[in-house]
């Protein structure tokens, strides 16, 4: 997935997510991040069958550039956007 957000901003938002959800960082290696999310909620879920599940999140982030990506200006002007290419895998973890 390519987003029109610079990688610096993506990393800053990821830091906030990790802090807000008390996510455990399993491994960081160059542009690859492994996280463990074990939600602890004081409230019951919305439905009787709702359960809390633990997730392993694998993310690979890299810089990307996109030219003439959906701009609201005439197409005659070339534009290049600093973007982030991200590959994300989410898997349920059984404890």
C-alpha cells in the first residue's frame, strides 16, 4: 500500500499507536518492525461473544515517490509526492 504521507510522519504516528495501545515491540530491523498487541480493556465488548485477541503485526516501511498522483490542479504541471510504501501483515496469536 502506498500512502501520500512521508515516512517520517508514518513513523511518528506509529510511535503514538505503540504508546497509546501499550504495544510490545518485538523486533526492529532497518525498515522492518514486529509488534505484539495484547489489548487489555476494562469494558466488556459490545456483543456477548466479543473476545479480546492478541495480534502480531509485521510492518515493512520504505520511502516512495509518486508523480502526478491525484492532484486538484491542472495535469500540465508535474508534481512529485513524498510517500510511504508499506506492507503490513496482521495475524492472531494464540496464547
